């Protein structure tokens, strides 16, 4: 078995684990946690709207890292560094 076969096997198992998680988790809790994270991100007064507590709640609700990133991208967009030569 070569390493690419092993990598494909690991990837397939991880994909299935995420799919299984998404089936069994409380979808309403995940959506509420992601909405709360986005609401906190919309405010520019960082002292009053720390993103860490709603991020932790999203993780506890079993939101995936990808879902959390997508929720924040919807608010902040994607940074593209300007090349400097």
C-alpha cells in the first residue's frame, strides 16, 4: 500500500465522520450559534463583542471549522494581500 492509498483512505474516513456528525447534531443549535457568531462579527466595538465566546459556542454546538470560517467570511470577506516588490 503506497502513501497515496493511505491518504485517500484517511480522507474518506474523515469525510464520512463529518457527514455522520452533520446528521446527528442539533441543527437548530448549530444555526443559532453561527448566527450569534455573525452578529458579534458585525459589530466593530471589539471590547463589547468578543468573537471567542460565540466561536466556542459554535464548536460546542458541533459546527465544523469550515462552517465557522464560511460564517465569518460572509461578514469579513476574504483578505487578499497586495504584492509588494
